[in-house]
């Protein structure tokens, strides 16, 4: 297998594993609220009004708790994305393949954080999350993909990151 292809596959793999690590880590140490058991009411042929009201109230309480949970997960995953993106910038001159994998992991985690922000239905949190995501992507894009000054362009490989110095 060509070394370039292997590098691309490894970069994608590192990115996916890091995003899964963040997502499952959050789920492991901060589990979601338990959904209510409304199956009994749904299976009854003629549930009473009290059963329906009780199931509805339990479902509403769960939905509220899950939205708050999603908001918190969004914020924690965004913090994880920031850490990964900063780490990728710190490593970009030392190991390009690992830096790119960490970068992808940060971007995948960023997408996860934004998606959880949508689930929270909290428009303020979602706006702040999207603002942070936009700022991070813009800064990262500028930093990682800027062109070297013309005097260095002839000696600089554009795929190798910013010139040293």
C-alpha cells in the first residue's frame, strides 16, 4: 500500500477514534437520564385518564432533563474539541500525520457538540456553541492553511504546514 494512502487512512482513523473517545467518555462518566417506563400505559387496552396523565408528566419531565443533559454534553464536548484542536496546532510541526488526525478528531467532536446543542433546543446555548465552532474553524483554517510569504514560497512545501521560524 502506498505510504500516502496509509497516512490518509491513519489520519481518518485517529480522528474517528478520538471523537468516539470523547463521546463515549462523556456518556460513561455523565450518563443520560433514564427514560420513563410508559410501556404499561401504552399496552393497556383502555388506560385511565390518571394513567395517561401520569405517563405524560413523566415523559415531559424526561424530555426536560434530556434537553438539559444535551446542553451540558454540548458544552463538555466543545471543550474537548478545543483541547484537541489546540493539541493539533501544538503538534503540527512535530508529526504532521498525528496532528492531522487530532485535528480531524477535534473537528468531528466539534460537529458532535453542535449536534447535541441542537438536541438541547436551547437557542442561546446553540448560538454560543455555533459561534465558538465558527471561530475555532476560522482560526484553525487560517493557521493551518495560510500561504507562506512570497520570499519563502519557492522553498516551502505547501503540504508540510507553516514554515519554521
